[in-house]
């Protein structure tokens, strides 16, 4: 698996504050990487360093195989970026805004450019908005226009800073669907977020930033792998308790956690004993539980739900 983004000991200091404090990011081709952290944990600063918008105090950055600042400048056209809300001219239409952006892009004939712009507008679901000025767009439409701008060069890597910030549930689900689509088309996605639920739904790999430090980085599937226990829900917990004596790790109301990762075996045991079973599942920790365990000193810093 090749590294799309790799940093070693990346630091950004503002005076005495170490906004980013020695992080080793590892983003691989094909990842949807969720860069999770509370407000002020250093996400935007990291993204800005990756894109060459802010100079690192120390450490190394490798972007699409490019290690030096000059080499990174050369690969930046292969990176689509959306940071801190898209900039656009309110009095112009989405199409006109994209035409301005495209003017510094890969070039081509007038016809090629027009087609390219129409294609990205279609891709983000803004194909039908016509000549409406951007100032009349909803926040979700503006965010989608920003994404359209990031897609103009058909990037290999998309870097998005809080792409659903400020959007309503409808807007969030539209952006999510769009990102899933882009990922299916082969784009590696790196997105920062302070929302656990968003990252859990969208990402294959997760990095957690806590006050400038990367406290966790792994595949989501590994982080939320089965614990080796089975969760049973029954309206007769006392009866179940008697049958499963010695194997229970916890009982909360009608929910019992039983050692052993074979739900069929647990079910058979209960049914033989005449205990009704209304729910049966392999136990897995949620991303929220995993993250809170690692950021225990500041449990309220990452939001579980919008
Ligand atoms: P948010 O989700 O609120 O954008 P973040 O995780 O992106 O938060 P950053 O914006 O990277 O966090 O900020 C990290 C820390 O660095 C904060 O304490 C912030 O105040 C500080 N900081 C960021 N930019 C500057 C700057 N230009 N000068 C001084 N301090 C800065």
C-alpha cells in the first residue's frame, strides 16, 4: 500500500503553543481517512501545512511521493482541497465561479473547459441551478460548489477540512453520498472533522488528534473489531443470568454481555433453557468508546453527535 500522505515528527509552533506537536500521519492510497479532533486540536493547521499554505516549524511531509517543498508544489495540482468554507464571488453564478478557478487549471479548448465545468457541476448535484448567483445559494449548495472546484482537476487526493460544518442533516447526507461516490471512483480522501459519528459512517481509517498530538491512528475495522463477547437482549434477564452464570461480563437491564463470540451457541443455550431472546449480536466497541478511552483526560472534547 503506497503512502499518499506521510508526515514524520510534524510540528507547528505559534509562540509557545505547539498547535501541532510531532505527528506521524499515514494515509494510504484508497483510504477515506478521518482526521478527528476537537475544536482547536490542530486539524486546520495540519491541513494547511500539508497543502503548503503554512510552513512547518519542523518535521517532514511526503505528499503523493513528493518529499521536498518544491516537489510538493509540483504534485499539488493532483490534490483537490476545500478548507474553511469555499471562497466564491456571490454575484457570479456557480458556473462562472468555476470558470475563474479553471482559468488557472489544466487548460484546453473553450469546449473542453465548458464540458469539464458542466461535468463537475453535475457530479456535485448542481447541474440544474442555471445562472442563479452564488449569494442566493444555501450553505449546502456553496459547500458543494467548493467541492466542484476541488474536483476540477480530477484529483487523486481530496483534502477536506470539516466539509459538513454548518450543514443541515440533508446537506450532510448529500455531501456524504458524494464523497462515497468519489471514493468508489478511485479518489483517496482525507477529511478533518470534530464529529465522531460522521467519521464512523464514512471513513476506513482514522487518526485522532488531541491537543496537537496524534493519540490514535488505525483502520476503523481494527479499532472496532469484535471484543470476543456476545450481547444478548432478553425480557427474562434473571432466567438468562442463571443459565449463563460464570460467563457474564455485565448485565444492564435486559442487556447481558456474555463471554464467547459465537452468538448461535449462546442462543441455543438460552432457547434450550426456555429463555426468550429478542436481540443477539457480536459485541464491538463503538468509535466513540475507543476515542474516549484514548482522550480520557478531556472526554468532552470530541463530539459524538452533531
Ligand atoms: P477548529 O475545528 O476550531 O478549526 P482545529 O483543530 O482546526 O480547530 P487549529 O485551527 O489548527 O485547530 O488551531 C490549533 C491551535 O493553534 C489553536 O489553539 C489555535 O488558536 C492556534 N492557532 C491556529 N492558527 C494560529 C495562528 N495563525 N496564530 C496563532 N495561533 C494559531
